[in-house]
């Protein structure tokens, strides 16, 4: 079995499979400045019949860690299988020209602008009796909250993986985006209720104050949007904050129009109508955040990575007999991951096939965090799809019953995909 796990910043691991008990024996150590260092000679993993575990790491044989977590070689086990983890040097979607410290500066500056003007807008909204201005201020509050959550999530996500937290706290960003989206939806309910009440019984609105405040708000939002556009927008939180600010700018434009209508015609209900339009914009943004964060938390395949398409393309590669148990998910924004079980035709080298598949995933689909279990196809493997192969149909031989008796999802072959 060849399994490869691409984790940026680390090196290749090779594990030999051999006979032995189920438990992992020996001890190993990782040191070195850039990820994993060498494994000491008497560390090891033992497995029964070459299936359930791995034999010992012998010095650096099978573990070759270069200074940036580069290549390495896989150690072949006794059953002709190998277990290796290949790691790239950067996370897909995480390499951008802005440092995390610069991101924090841009976000903090935008937060100061938005938070300060939000307080001003609330005061003027109360003075002018304008629900549209107060609604805009509520929209700005969600902008400010989204930036705060993004800053907190960035700090949490930077913590290294340790103990049971094998991914670190990278999903803190997704949880904060979920909270932000739910906050949006709750505010929409309140603003809609107030707007309907004011449509029935409209108060006197100071149109002049509304227009001036909204025009200044447009300028503040343009400045804040420019600051956030300079940060790393591959983050769901940062991109969410950016989209919120753009929505807020449209809200200020709508509020400006309502203020002009109130000033020129005396139609006070224009303010409540503007509030409903702003609430609709907030509803759209909130639903987008909730939907995207739920997709990640429920580990759905990310947009642009279609499992059937990827599985079919992998199955067409030379030497590949079948691809099944294909899973694609997102660890955090811009960090897709993929795992699959690949069966290789007899006469083809598992390691060469694995390397080729990794290259396809990296170059064609920009997926660098991959775990591929690669095995030679055993007799009767077509039983996975429910149809015996060759003379096995007549003999009743169902092949190896322990070999993926119940694969998850579709089974991909060059001839097509079956379910």
C-alpha cells in the first residue's frame, strides 16, 4: 500500500510494513528547523501480516527530510507495498504577497475606520430619527465584528498543530464566519420588523442630516474596502468582511437617495423603504456566509473541485485500474485536501503511479494536501463494483473479501464511473 500525505513545510516519510503485533513499538523523534528531522534508529511501527502497521524506521532509510521539508524516498515493505507521505512546500491558496503581520495592520486600520464612524452614525441616526442610518450602522457593526473575528481567527490559526489538535486551530476562521453570518441574519429580522412598523407609522425624518451622514459613510467604506483589498482575501473571513463593506457602501448610496427623497418630497416612508433594501442586502450576505461555512464544516467538496471529474481524470492515468474512496474537503479557506484509494495494474510501479497522480492533482487542480493509498489490484477487485472479473464469475471466487468490501462513494475506472 502506498499512502502519501502532502502537508506543506514537511518532508517525506517512508514506513516499512512487516510482520508483528498490532501495536506501534519503538520510539521516534522529530527535530530540525523546518519541520521534521530524522527518526532515530530504534523507532518503529510493527504491523500484522504487513497490513495493520509498519515496521521500524531504520535511521533515515525511508525518511529523508530536507531543509524546507523537501523530497524523500519511500521504504518498500515485505509485501511489495510502501507507505510514504510527500509534502509540498506551501499550502495551496496560502501563498500570497502579503505577510500575516501586514494583513493584521490592514484589518486593524479598517476596523478603526468602521468602528469610529459606526458610533457617529448611531448618534446622528437617533437625532435625525432615521431608521435607514441606524440600519446602516447595524450593517457596519457586522463589518466590524467580521474584522474582529478575522483577526482573532488569524491568531488562532497560526498556532501549531499539537496533541489531539492535529490540524491546529485552522477551523477557528470557519467558526467565526458562521457566527458572523448568523449575526447578520438576526439583525435582518430586527431591521425588517422596525421598517414595517415605520411604514405603518412613519416618523419625521431629518433628510439633510441623512444625506450628509450617508455621503461621508460612502467615503469611509471606500477607504475601508481599499485597506481590506490589500490583505489576503483567500481567507473566508477577510473576503466576507470585504464583501460586507461593499454591501455597506451600496446601503449608504440607497440611504443617500432616501434622504434626498425625504428632503425634496417630504415622503418620510422612503427612509423605511431604504431600510428594507439594506436588510435585503444583509440577508444575501448573511446567507452566503452561513452556506459557505456550513459547506466546510460538513466537509463538502469545495467549489471548483468536482469529485466525479477528478476521479475520472485520475482513473485515466497510465497504470491506474480503479479509484475509489475519493474524498475532497476543505480544512480552512484556501486549503483543500484529498484522499483516495488507487488500484494499480500488475506490472506498474505503485510509487511511479502515485507520483504521477500527485503531480496531476497539484498542477491541474491545485490540491497539494493529498493522501493516496496505492495498491496493486488483487484478484477479483472488480467485485467492488458488483461484477466479477474473468473466470471468477464462473468459479464464484469473489477475490479478497477484506479489500474494500464497502467503498465510500463512486468507483472510477477508465471505462466510466459507477455508484
